[in-house]
C-alpha cells in the first residue's frame, strides 16, 4: 500500500464532474462450488447502482470470485488490481462503491482500506451508510464498529457448526474431506454427495485408493523402518534408487513444493501419518484456538485400503522414539546452539560421541544424500575442550584487567 512519490493526498472530496463521480465497483464471492458467480455479481452490482443513482456512474468493475473475506485486499486478485489503478499517477476513478459491507470487509480490513483511500483522495461508498463513509461523523463511526462486530460474529457463528460437522464426518463416517491425497494414494469416485443441495451442484464423494505407482514405496518404507533402518538411511536409499518424491510424482498437486529429492522430513511425515492404516484423518494440526478444529480427528473404522497394519504402524512410531542412555540420565549440552563453524559459519550440531558431549559440523551435508562433490571433513569438537579454552581466555582477560587496574592506581 504505497503512494506514488510526489503525489499529494486529497482529504476533501474530489470535484464532481458534470456527469457525476466516476465509480469503481468492487464485489466478492467466497466459493465457486456453492455460489453462482453471475447471480452474486449481479445483485451486488445492482445494490451499488441503486446507491449511486444521481451521483455518478460505474466505469470500472472488480469482482473477486472464490476468495475468502479474510484474505487482505492486496492479496485478492481483483482488489489488488483496483488498488494498483488507484495508486497510479492519474487514477481513473473518484470513488469505490461496494454492494455489501460483509462481502468486502471483515475484522479490521475496513479501517485499513478507508485510511488508504483517504490518503489517495478516493471516497468509499457503502449501502449501509447510504453514501460515502465519513469517519469524522460520530454516527458513521458507531455504525462501522457495529458492522465489524456483526461480520466477525457471523464468521464465527458459521464456522463452529461447519467444523463440528466435518469432525463428525471424518470420525463417524470416514469421509474424505478434500485436500491432496497422501503419497501412495489416489482419488476415486465414491458416488453422489449425500447432501441434496451439493448433489444438485454436481458434487460427488471421493475416497482414497492405493496408487499402483507409489503405494509399494510406502509399504517398503515401513518395512525398512521396522527392520531398524534410520529415517536418513531410508531417504538416502530412495534417492539412490531414483524413486520420485511426492513433489515429483504428483507435481500438479504439489506446486508449493520445489524439492526434487527425498528429505528426512518427507520420510518422517509419511511414517507418522495414520492414514496409511486405512483410517481417515482430518485436521491433524492442532491450532490451539479451543474450537472443534483444534482436535485431530481419526475415523473409528477403516475408510480405505491400508498400506500398513495398525500394529506395524504403532511399532514404527516406537522406533522413532529416542533411545534411552545406558545410565537413564538425560544428555546435556552446556553450549548447545552457541558454537559456530569457522569454515562454513554454520551452527554446530550437539552430538553425543564416545560417552561425552561434543559438537559436530558436516558443512551442509545431509544424511539423505551421499556426498556428490569434495567437501571439508566433518568437524568434531569436545565440549570439555571448548570449556577449557573459554576458561583460559576469560582468565587471561581477567588477569589483564587486574594488571591495568593496578598500574592505573
């Protein structure tokens, strides 16, 4: 939200041309699956047209379809274009008109956009205020506060029943609720949607089924883990065998991922995913907000073919647990996170070696892939040697300080 350099803000309304103000209409609809974009755009535009009758005409149209109201304006495609046009040296409009407050704003968005429009000398018109908003007006300020509260309440009121229903659908019905299928599975049609309204829109249920290309690799990973192989070893063998990682096997559904090789994290996530037992899961990431979505959901019965038995899955999780020390005492590192390599400047790893705390630097090398080019030899430094050197240096500086103090006295 930057203004063009040298352009002065116009706090007063722009002069009205003979044919009235030039308006840009802005509207929004949340989804394309459950809402008719044409109808939604139509009624919002009609509301805006009725509002500005006698004051001007709409000369530009911006409508975001399939965009959540919680998305900030600069991240909405059409709203961002509107803001770019206004921020130009000579904007083509004098005011923005929206069809409904709740379609355009939520939470603190209105105050942000209003202030931004004011800096650019642009009016903001709402049906709720029957004209341009003026936050210098006490009644307008009270109305905007009420609309913001109502909008947030409506979001929360709609969210809780939806999340509770999705939780039930996953746990009791084992229903697949969307998202990318896990590596090793593909989607198959499971029949018409049970909700008549969704069925009329052409929605159908989907279920997971083993992908013949990738499912064998998932089963192999679990067998390797149960045989005692480390996650790093599994990742390294997958890379050496040229097995496509999830982003390579299904690039269309993994556009957010750029890696072309297996990593420790990728393998660890697969080995920890209970979906491979045949049970459906939903919302495994707790968000700590206290609503139903913060509770991970696991179906009570199998919902799709399993790639690993539940007994083997549980056993694999136990292997993942850290191994206890011989004396059952926790391993402590006094300098963890504070030591950096003088060669590559990376932070040294805390590493237990020969029964004592040490610090290690592999200069960027990972266990998931073999060494492909010459690199410095792995560095190991004992903690007691480091502490000894620190004591020597601190003691030397203390002696110097005492000597200097005595000479000054």
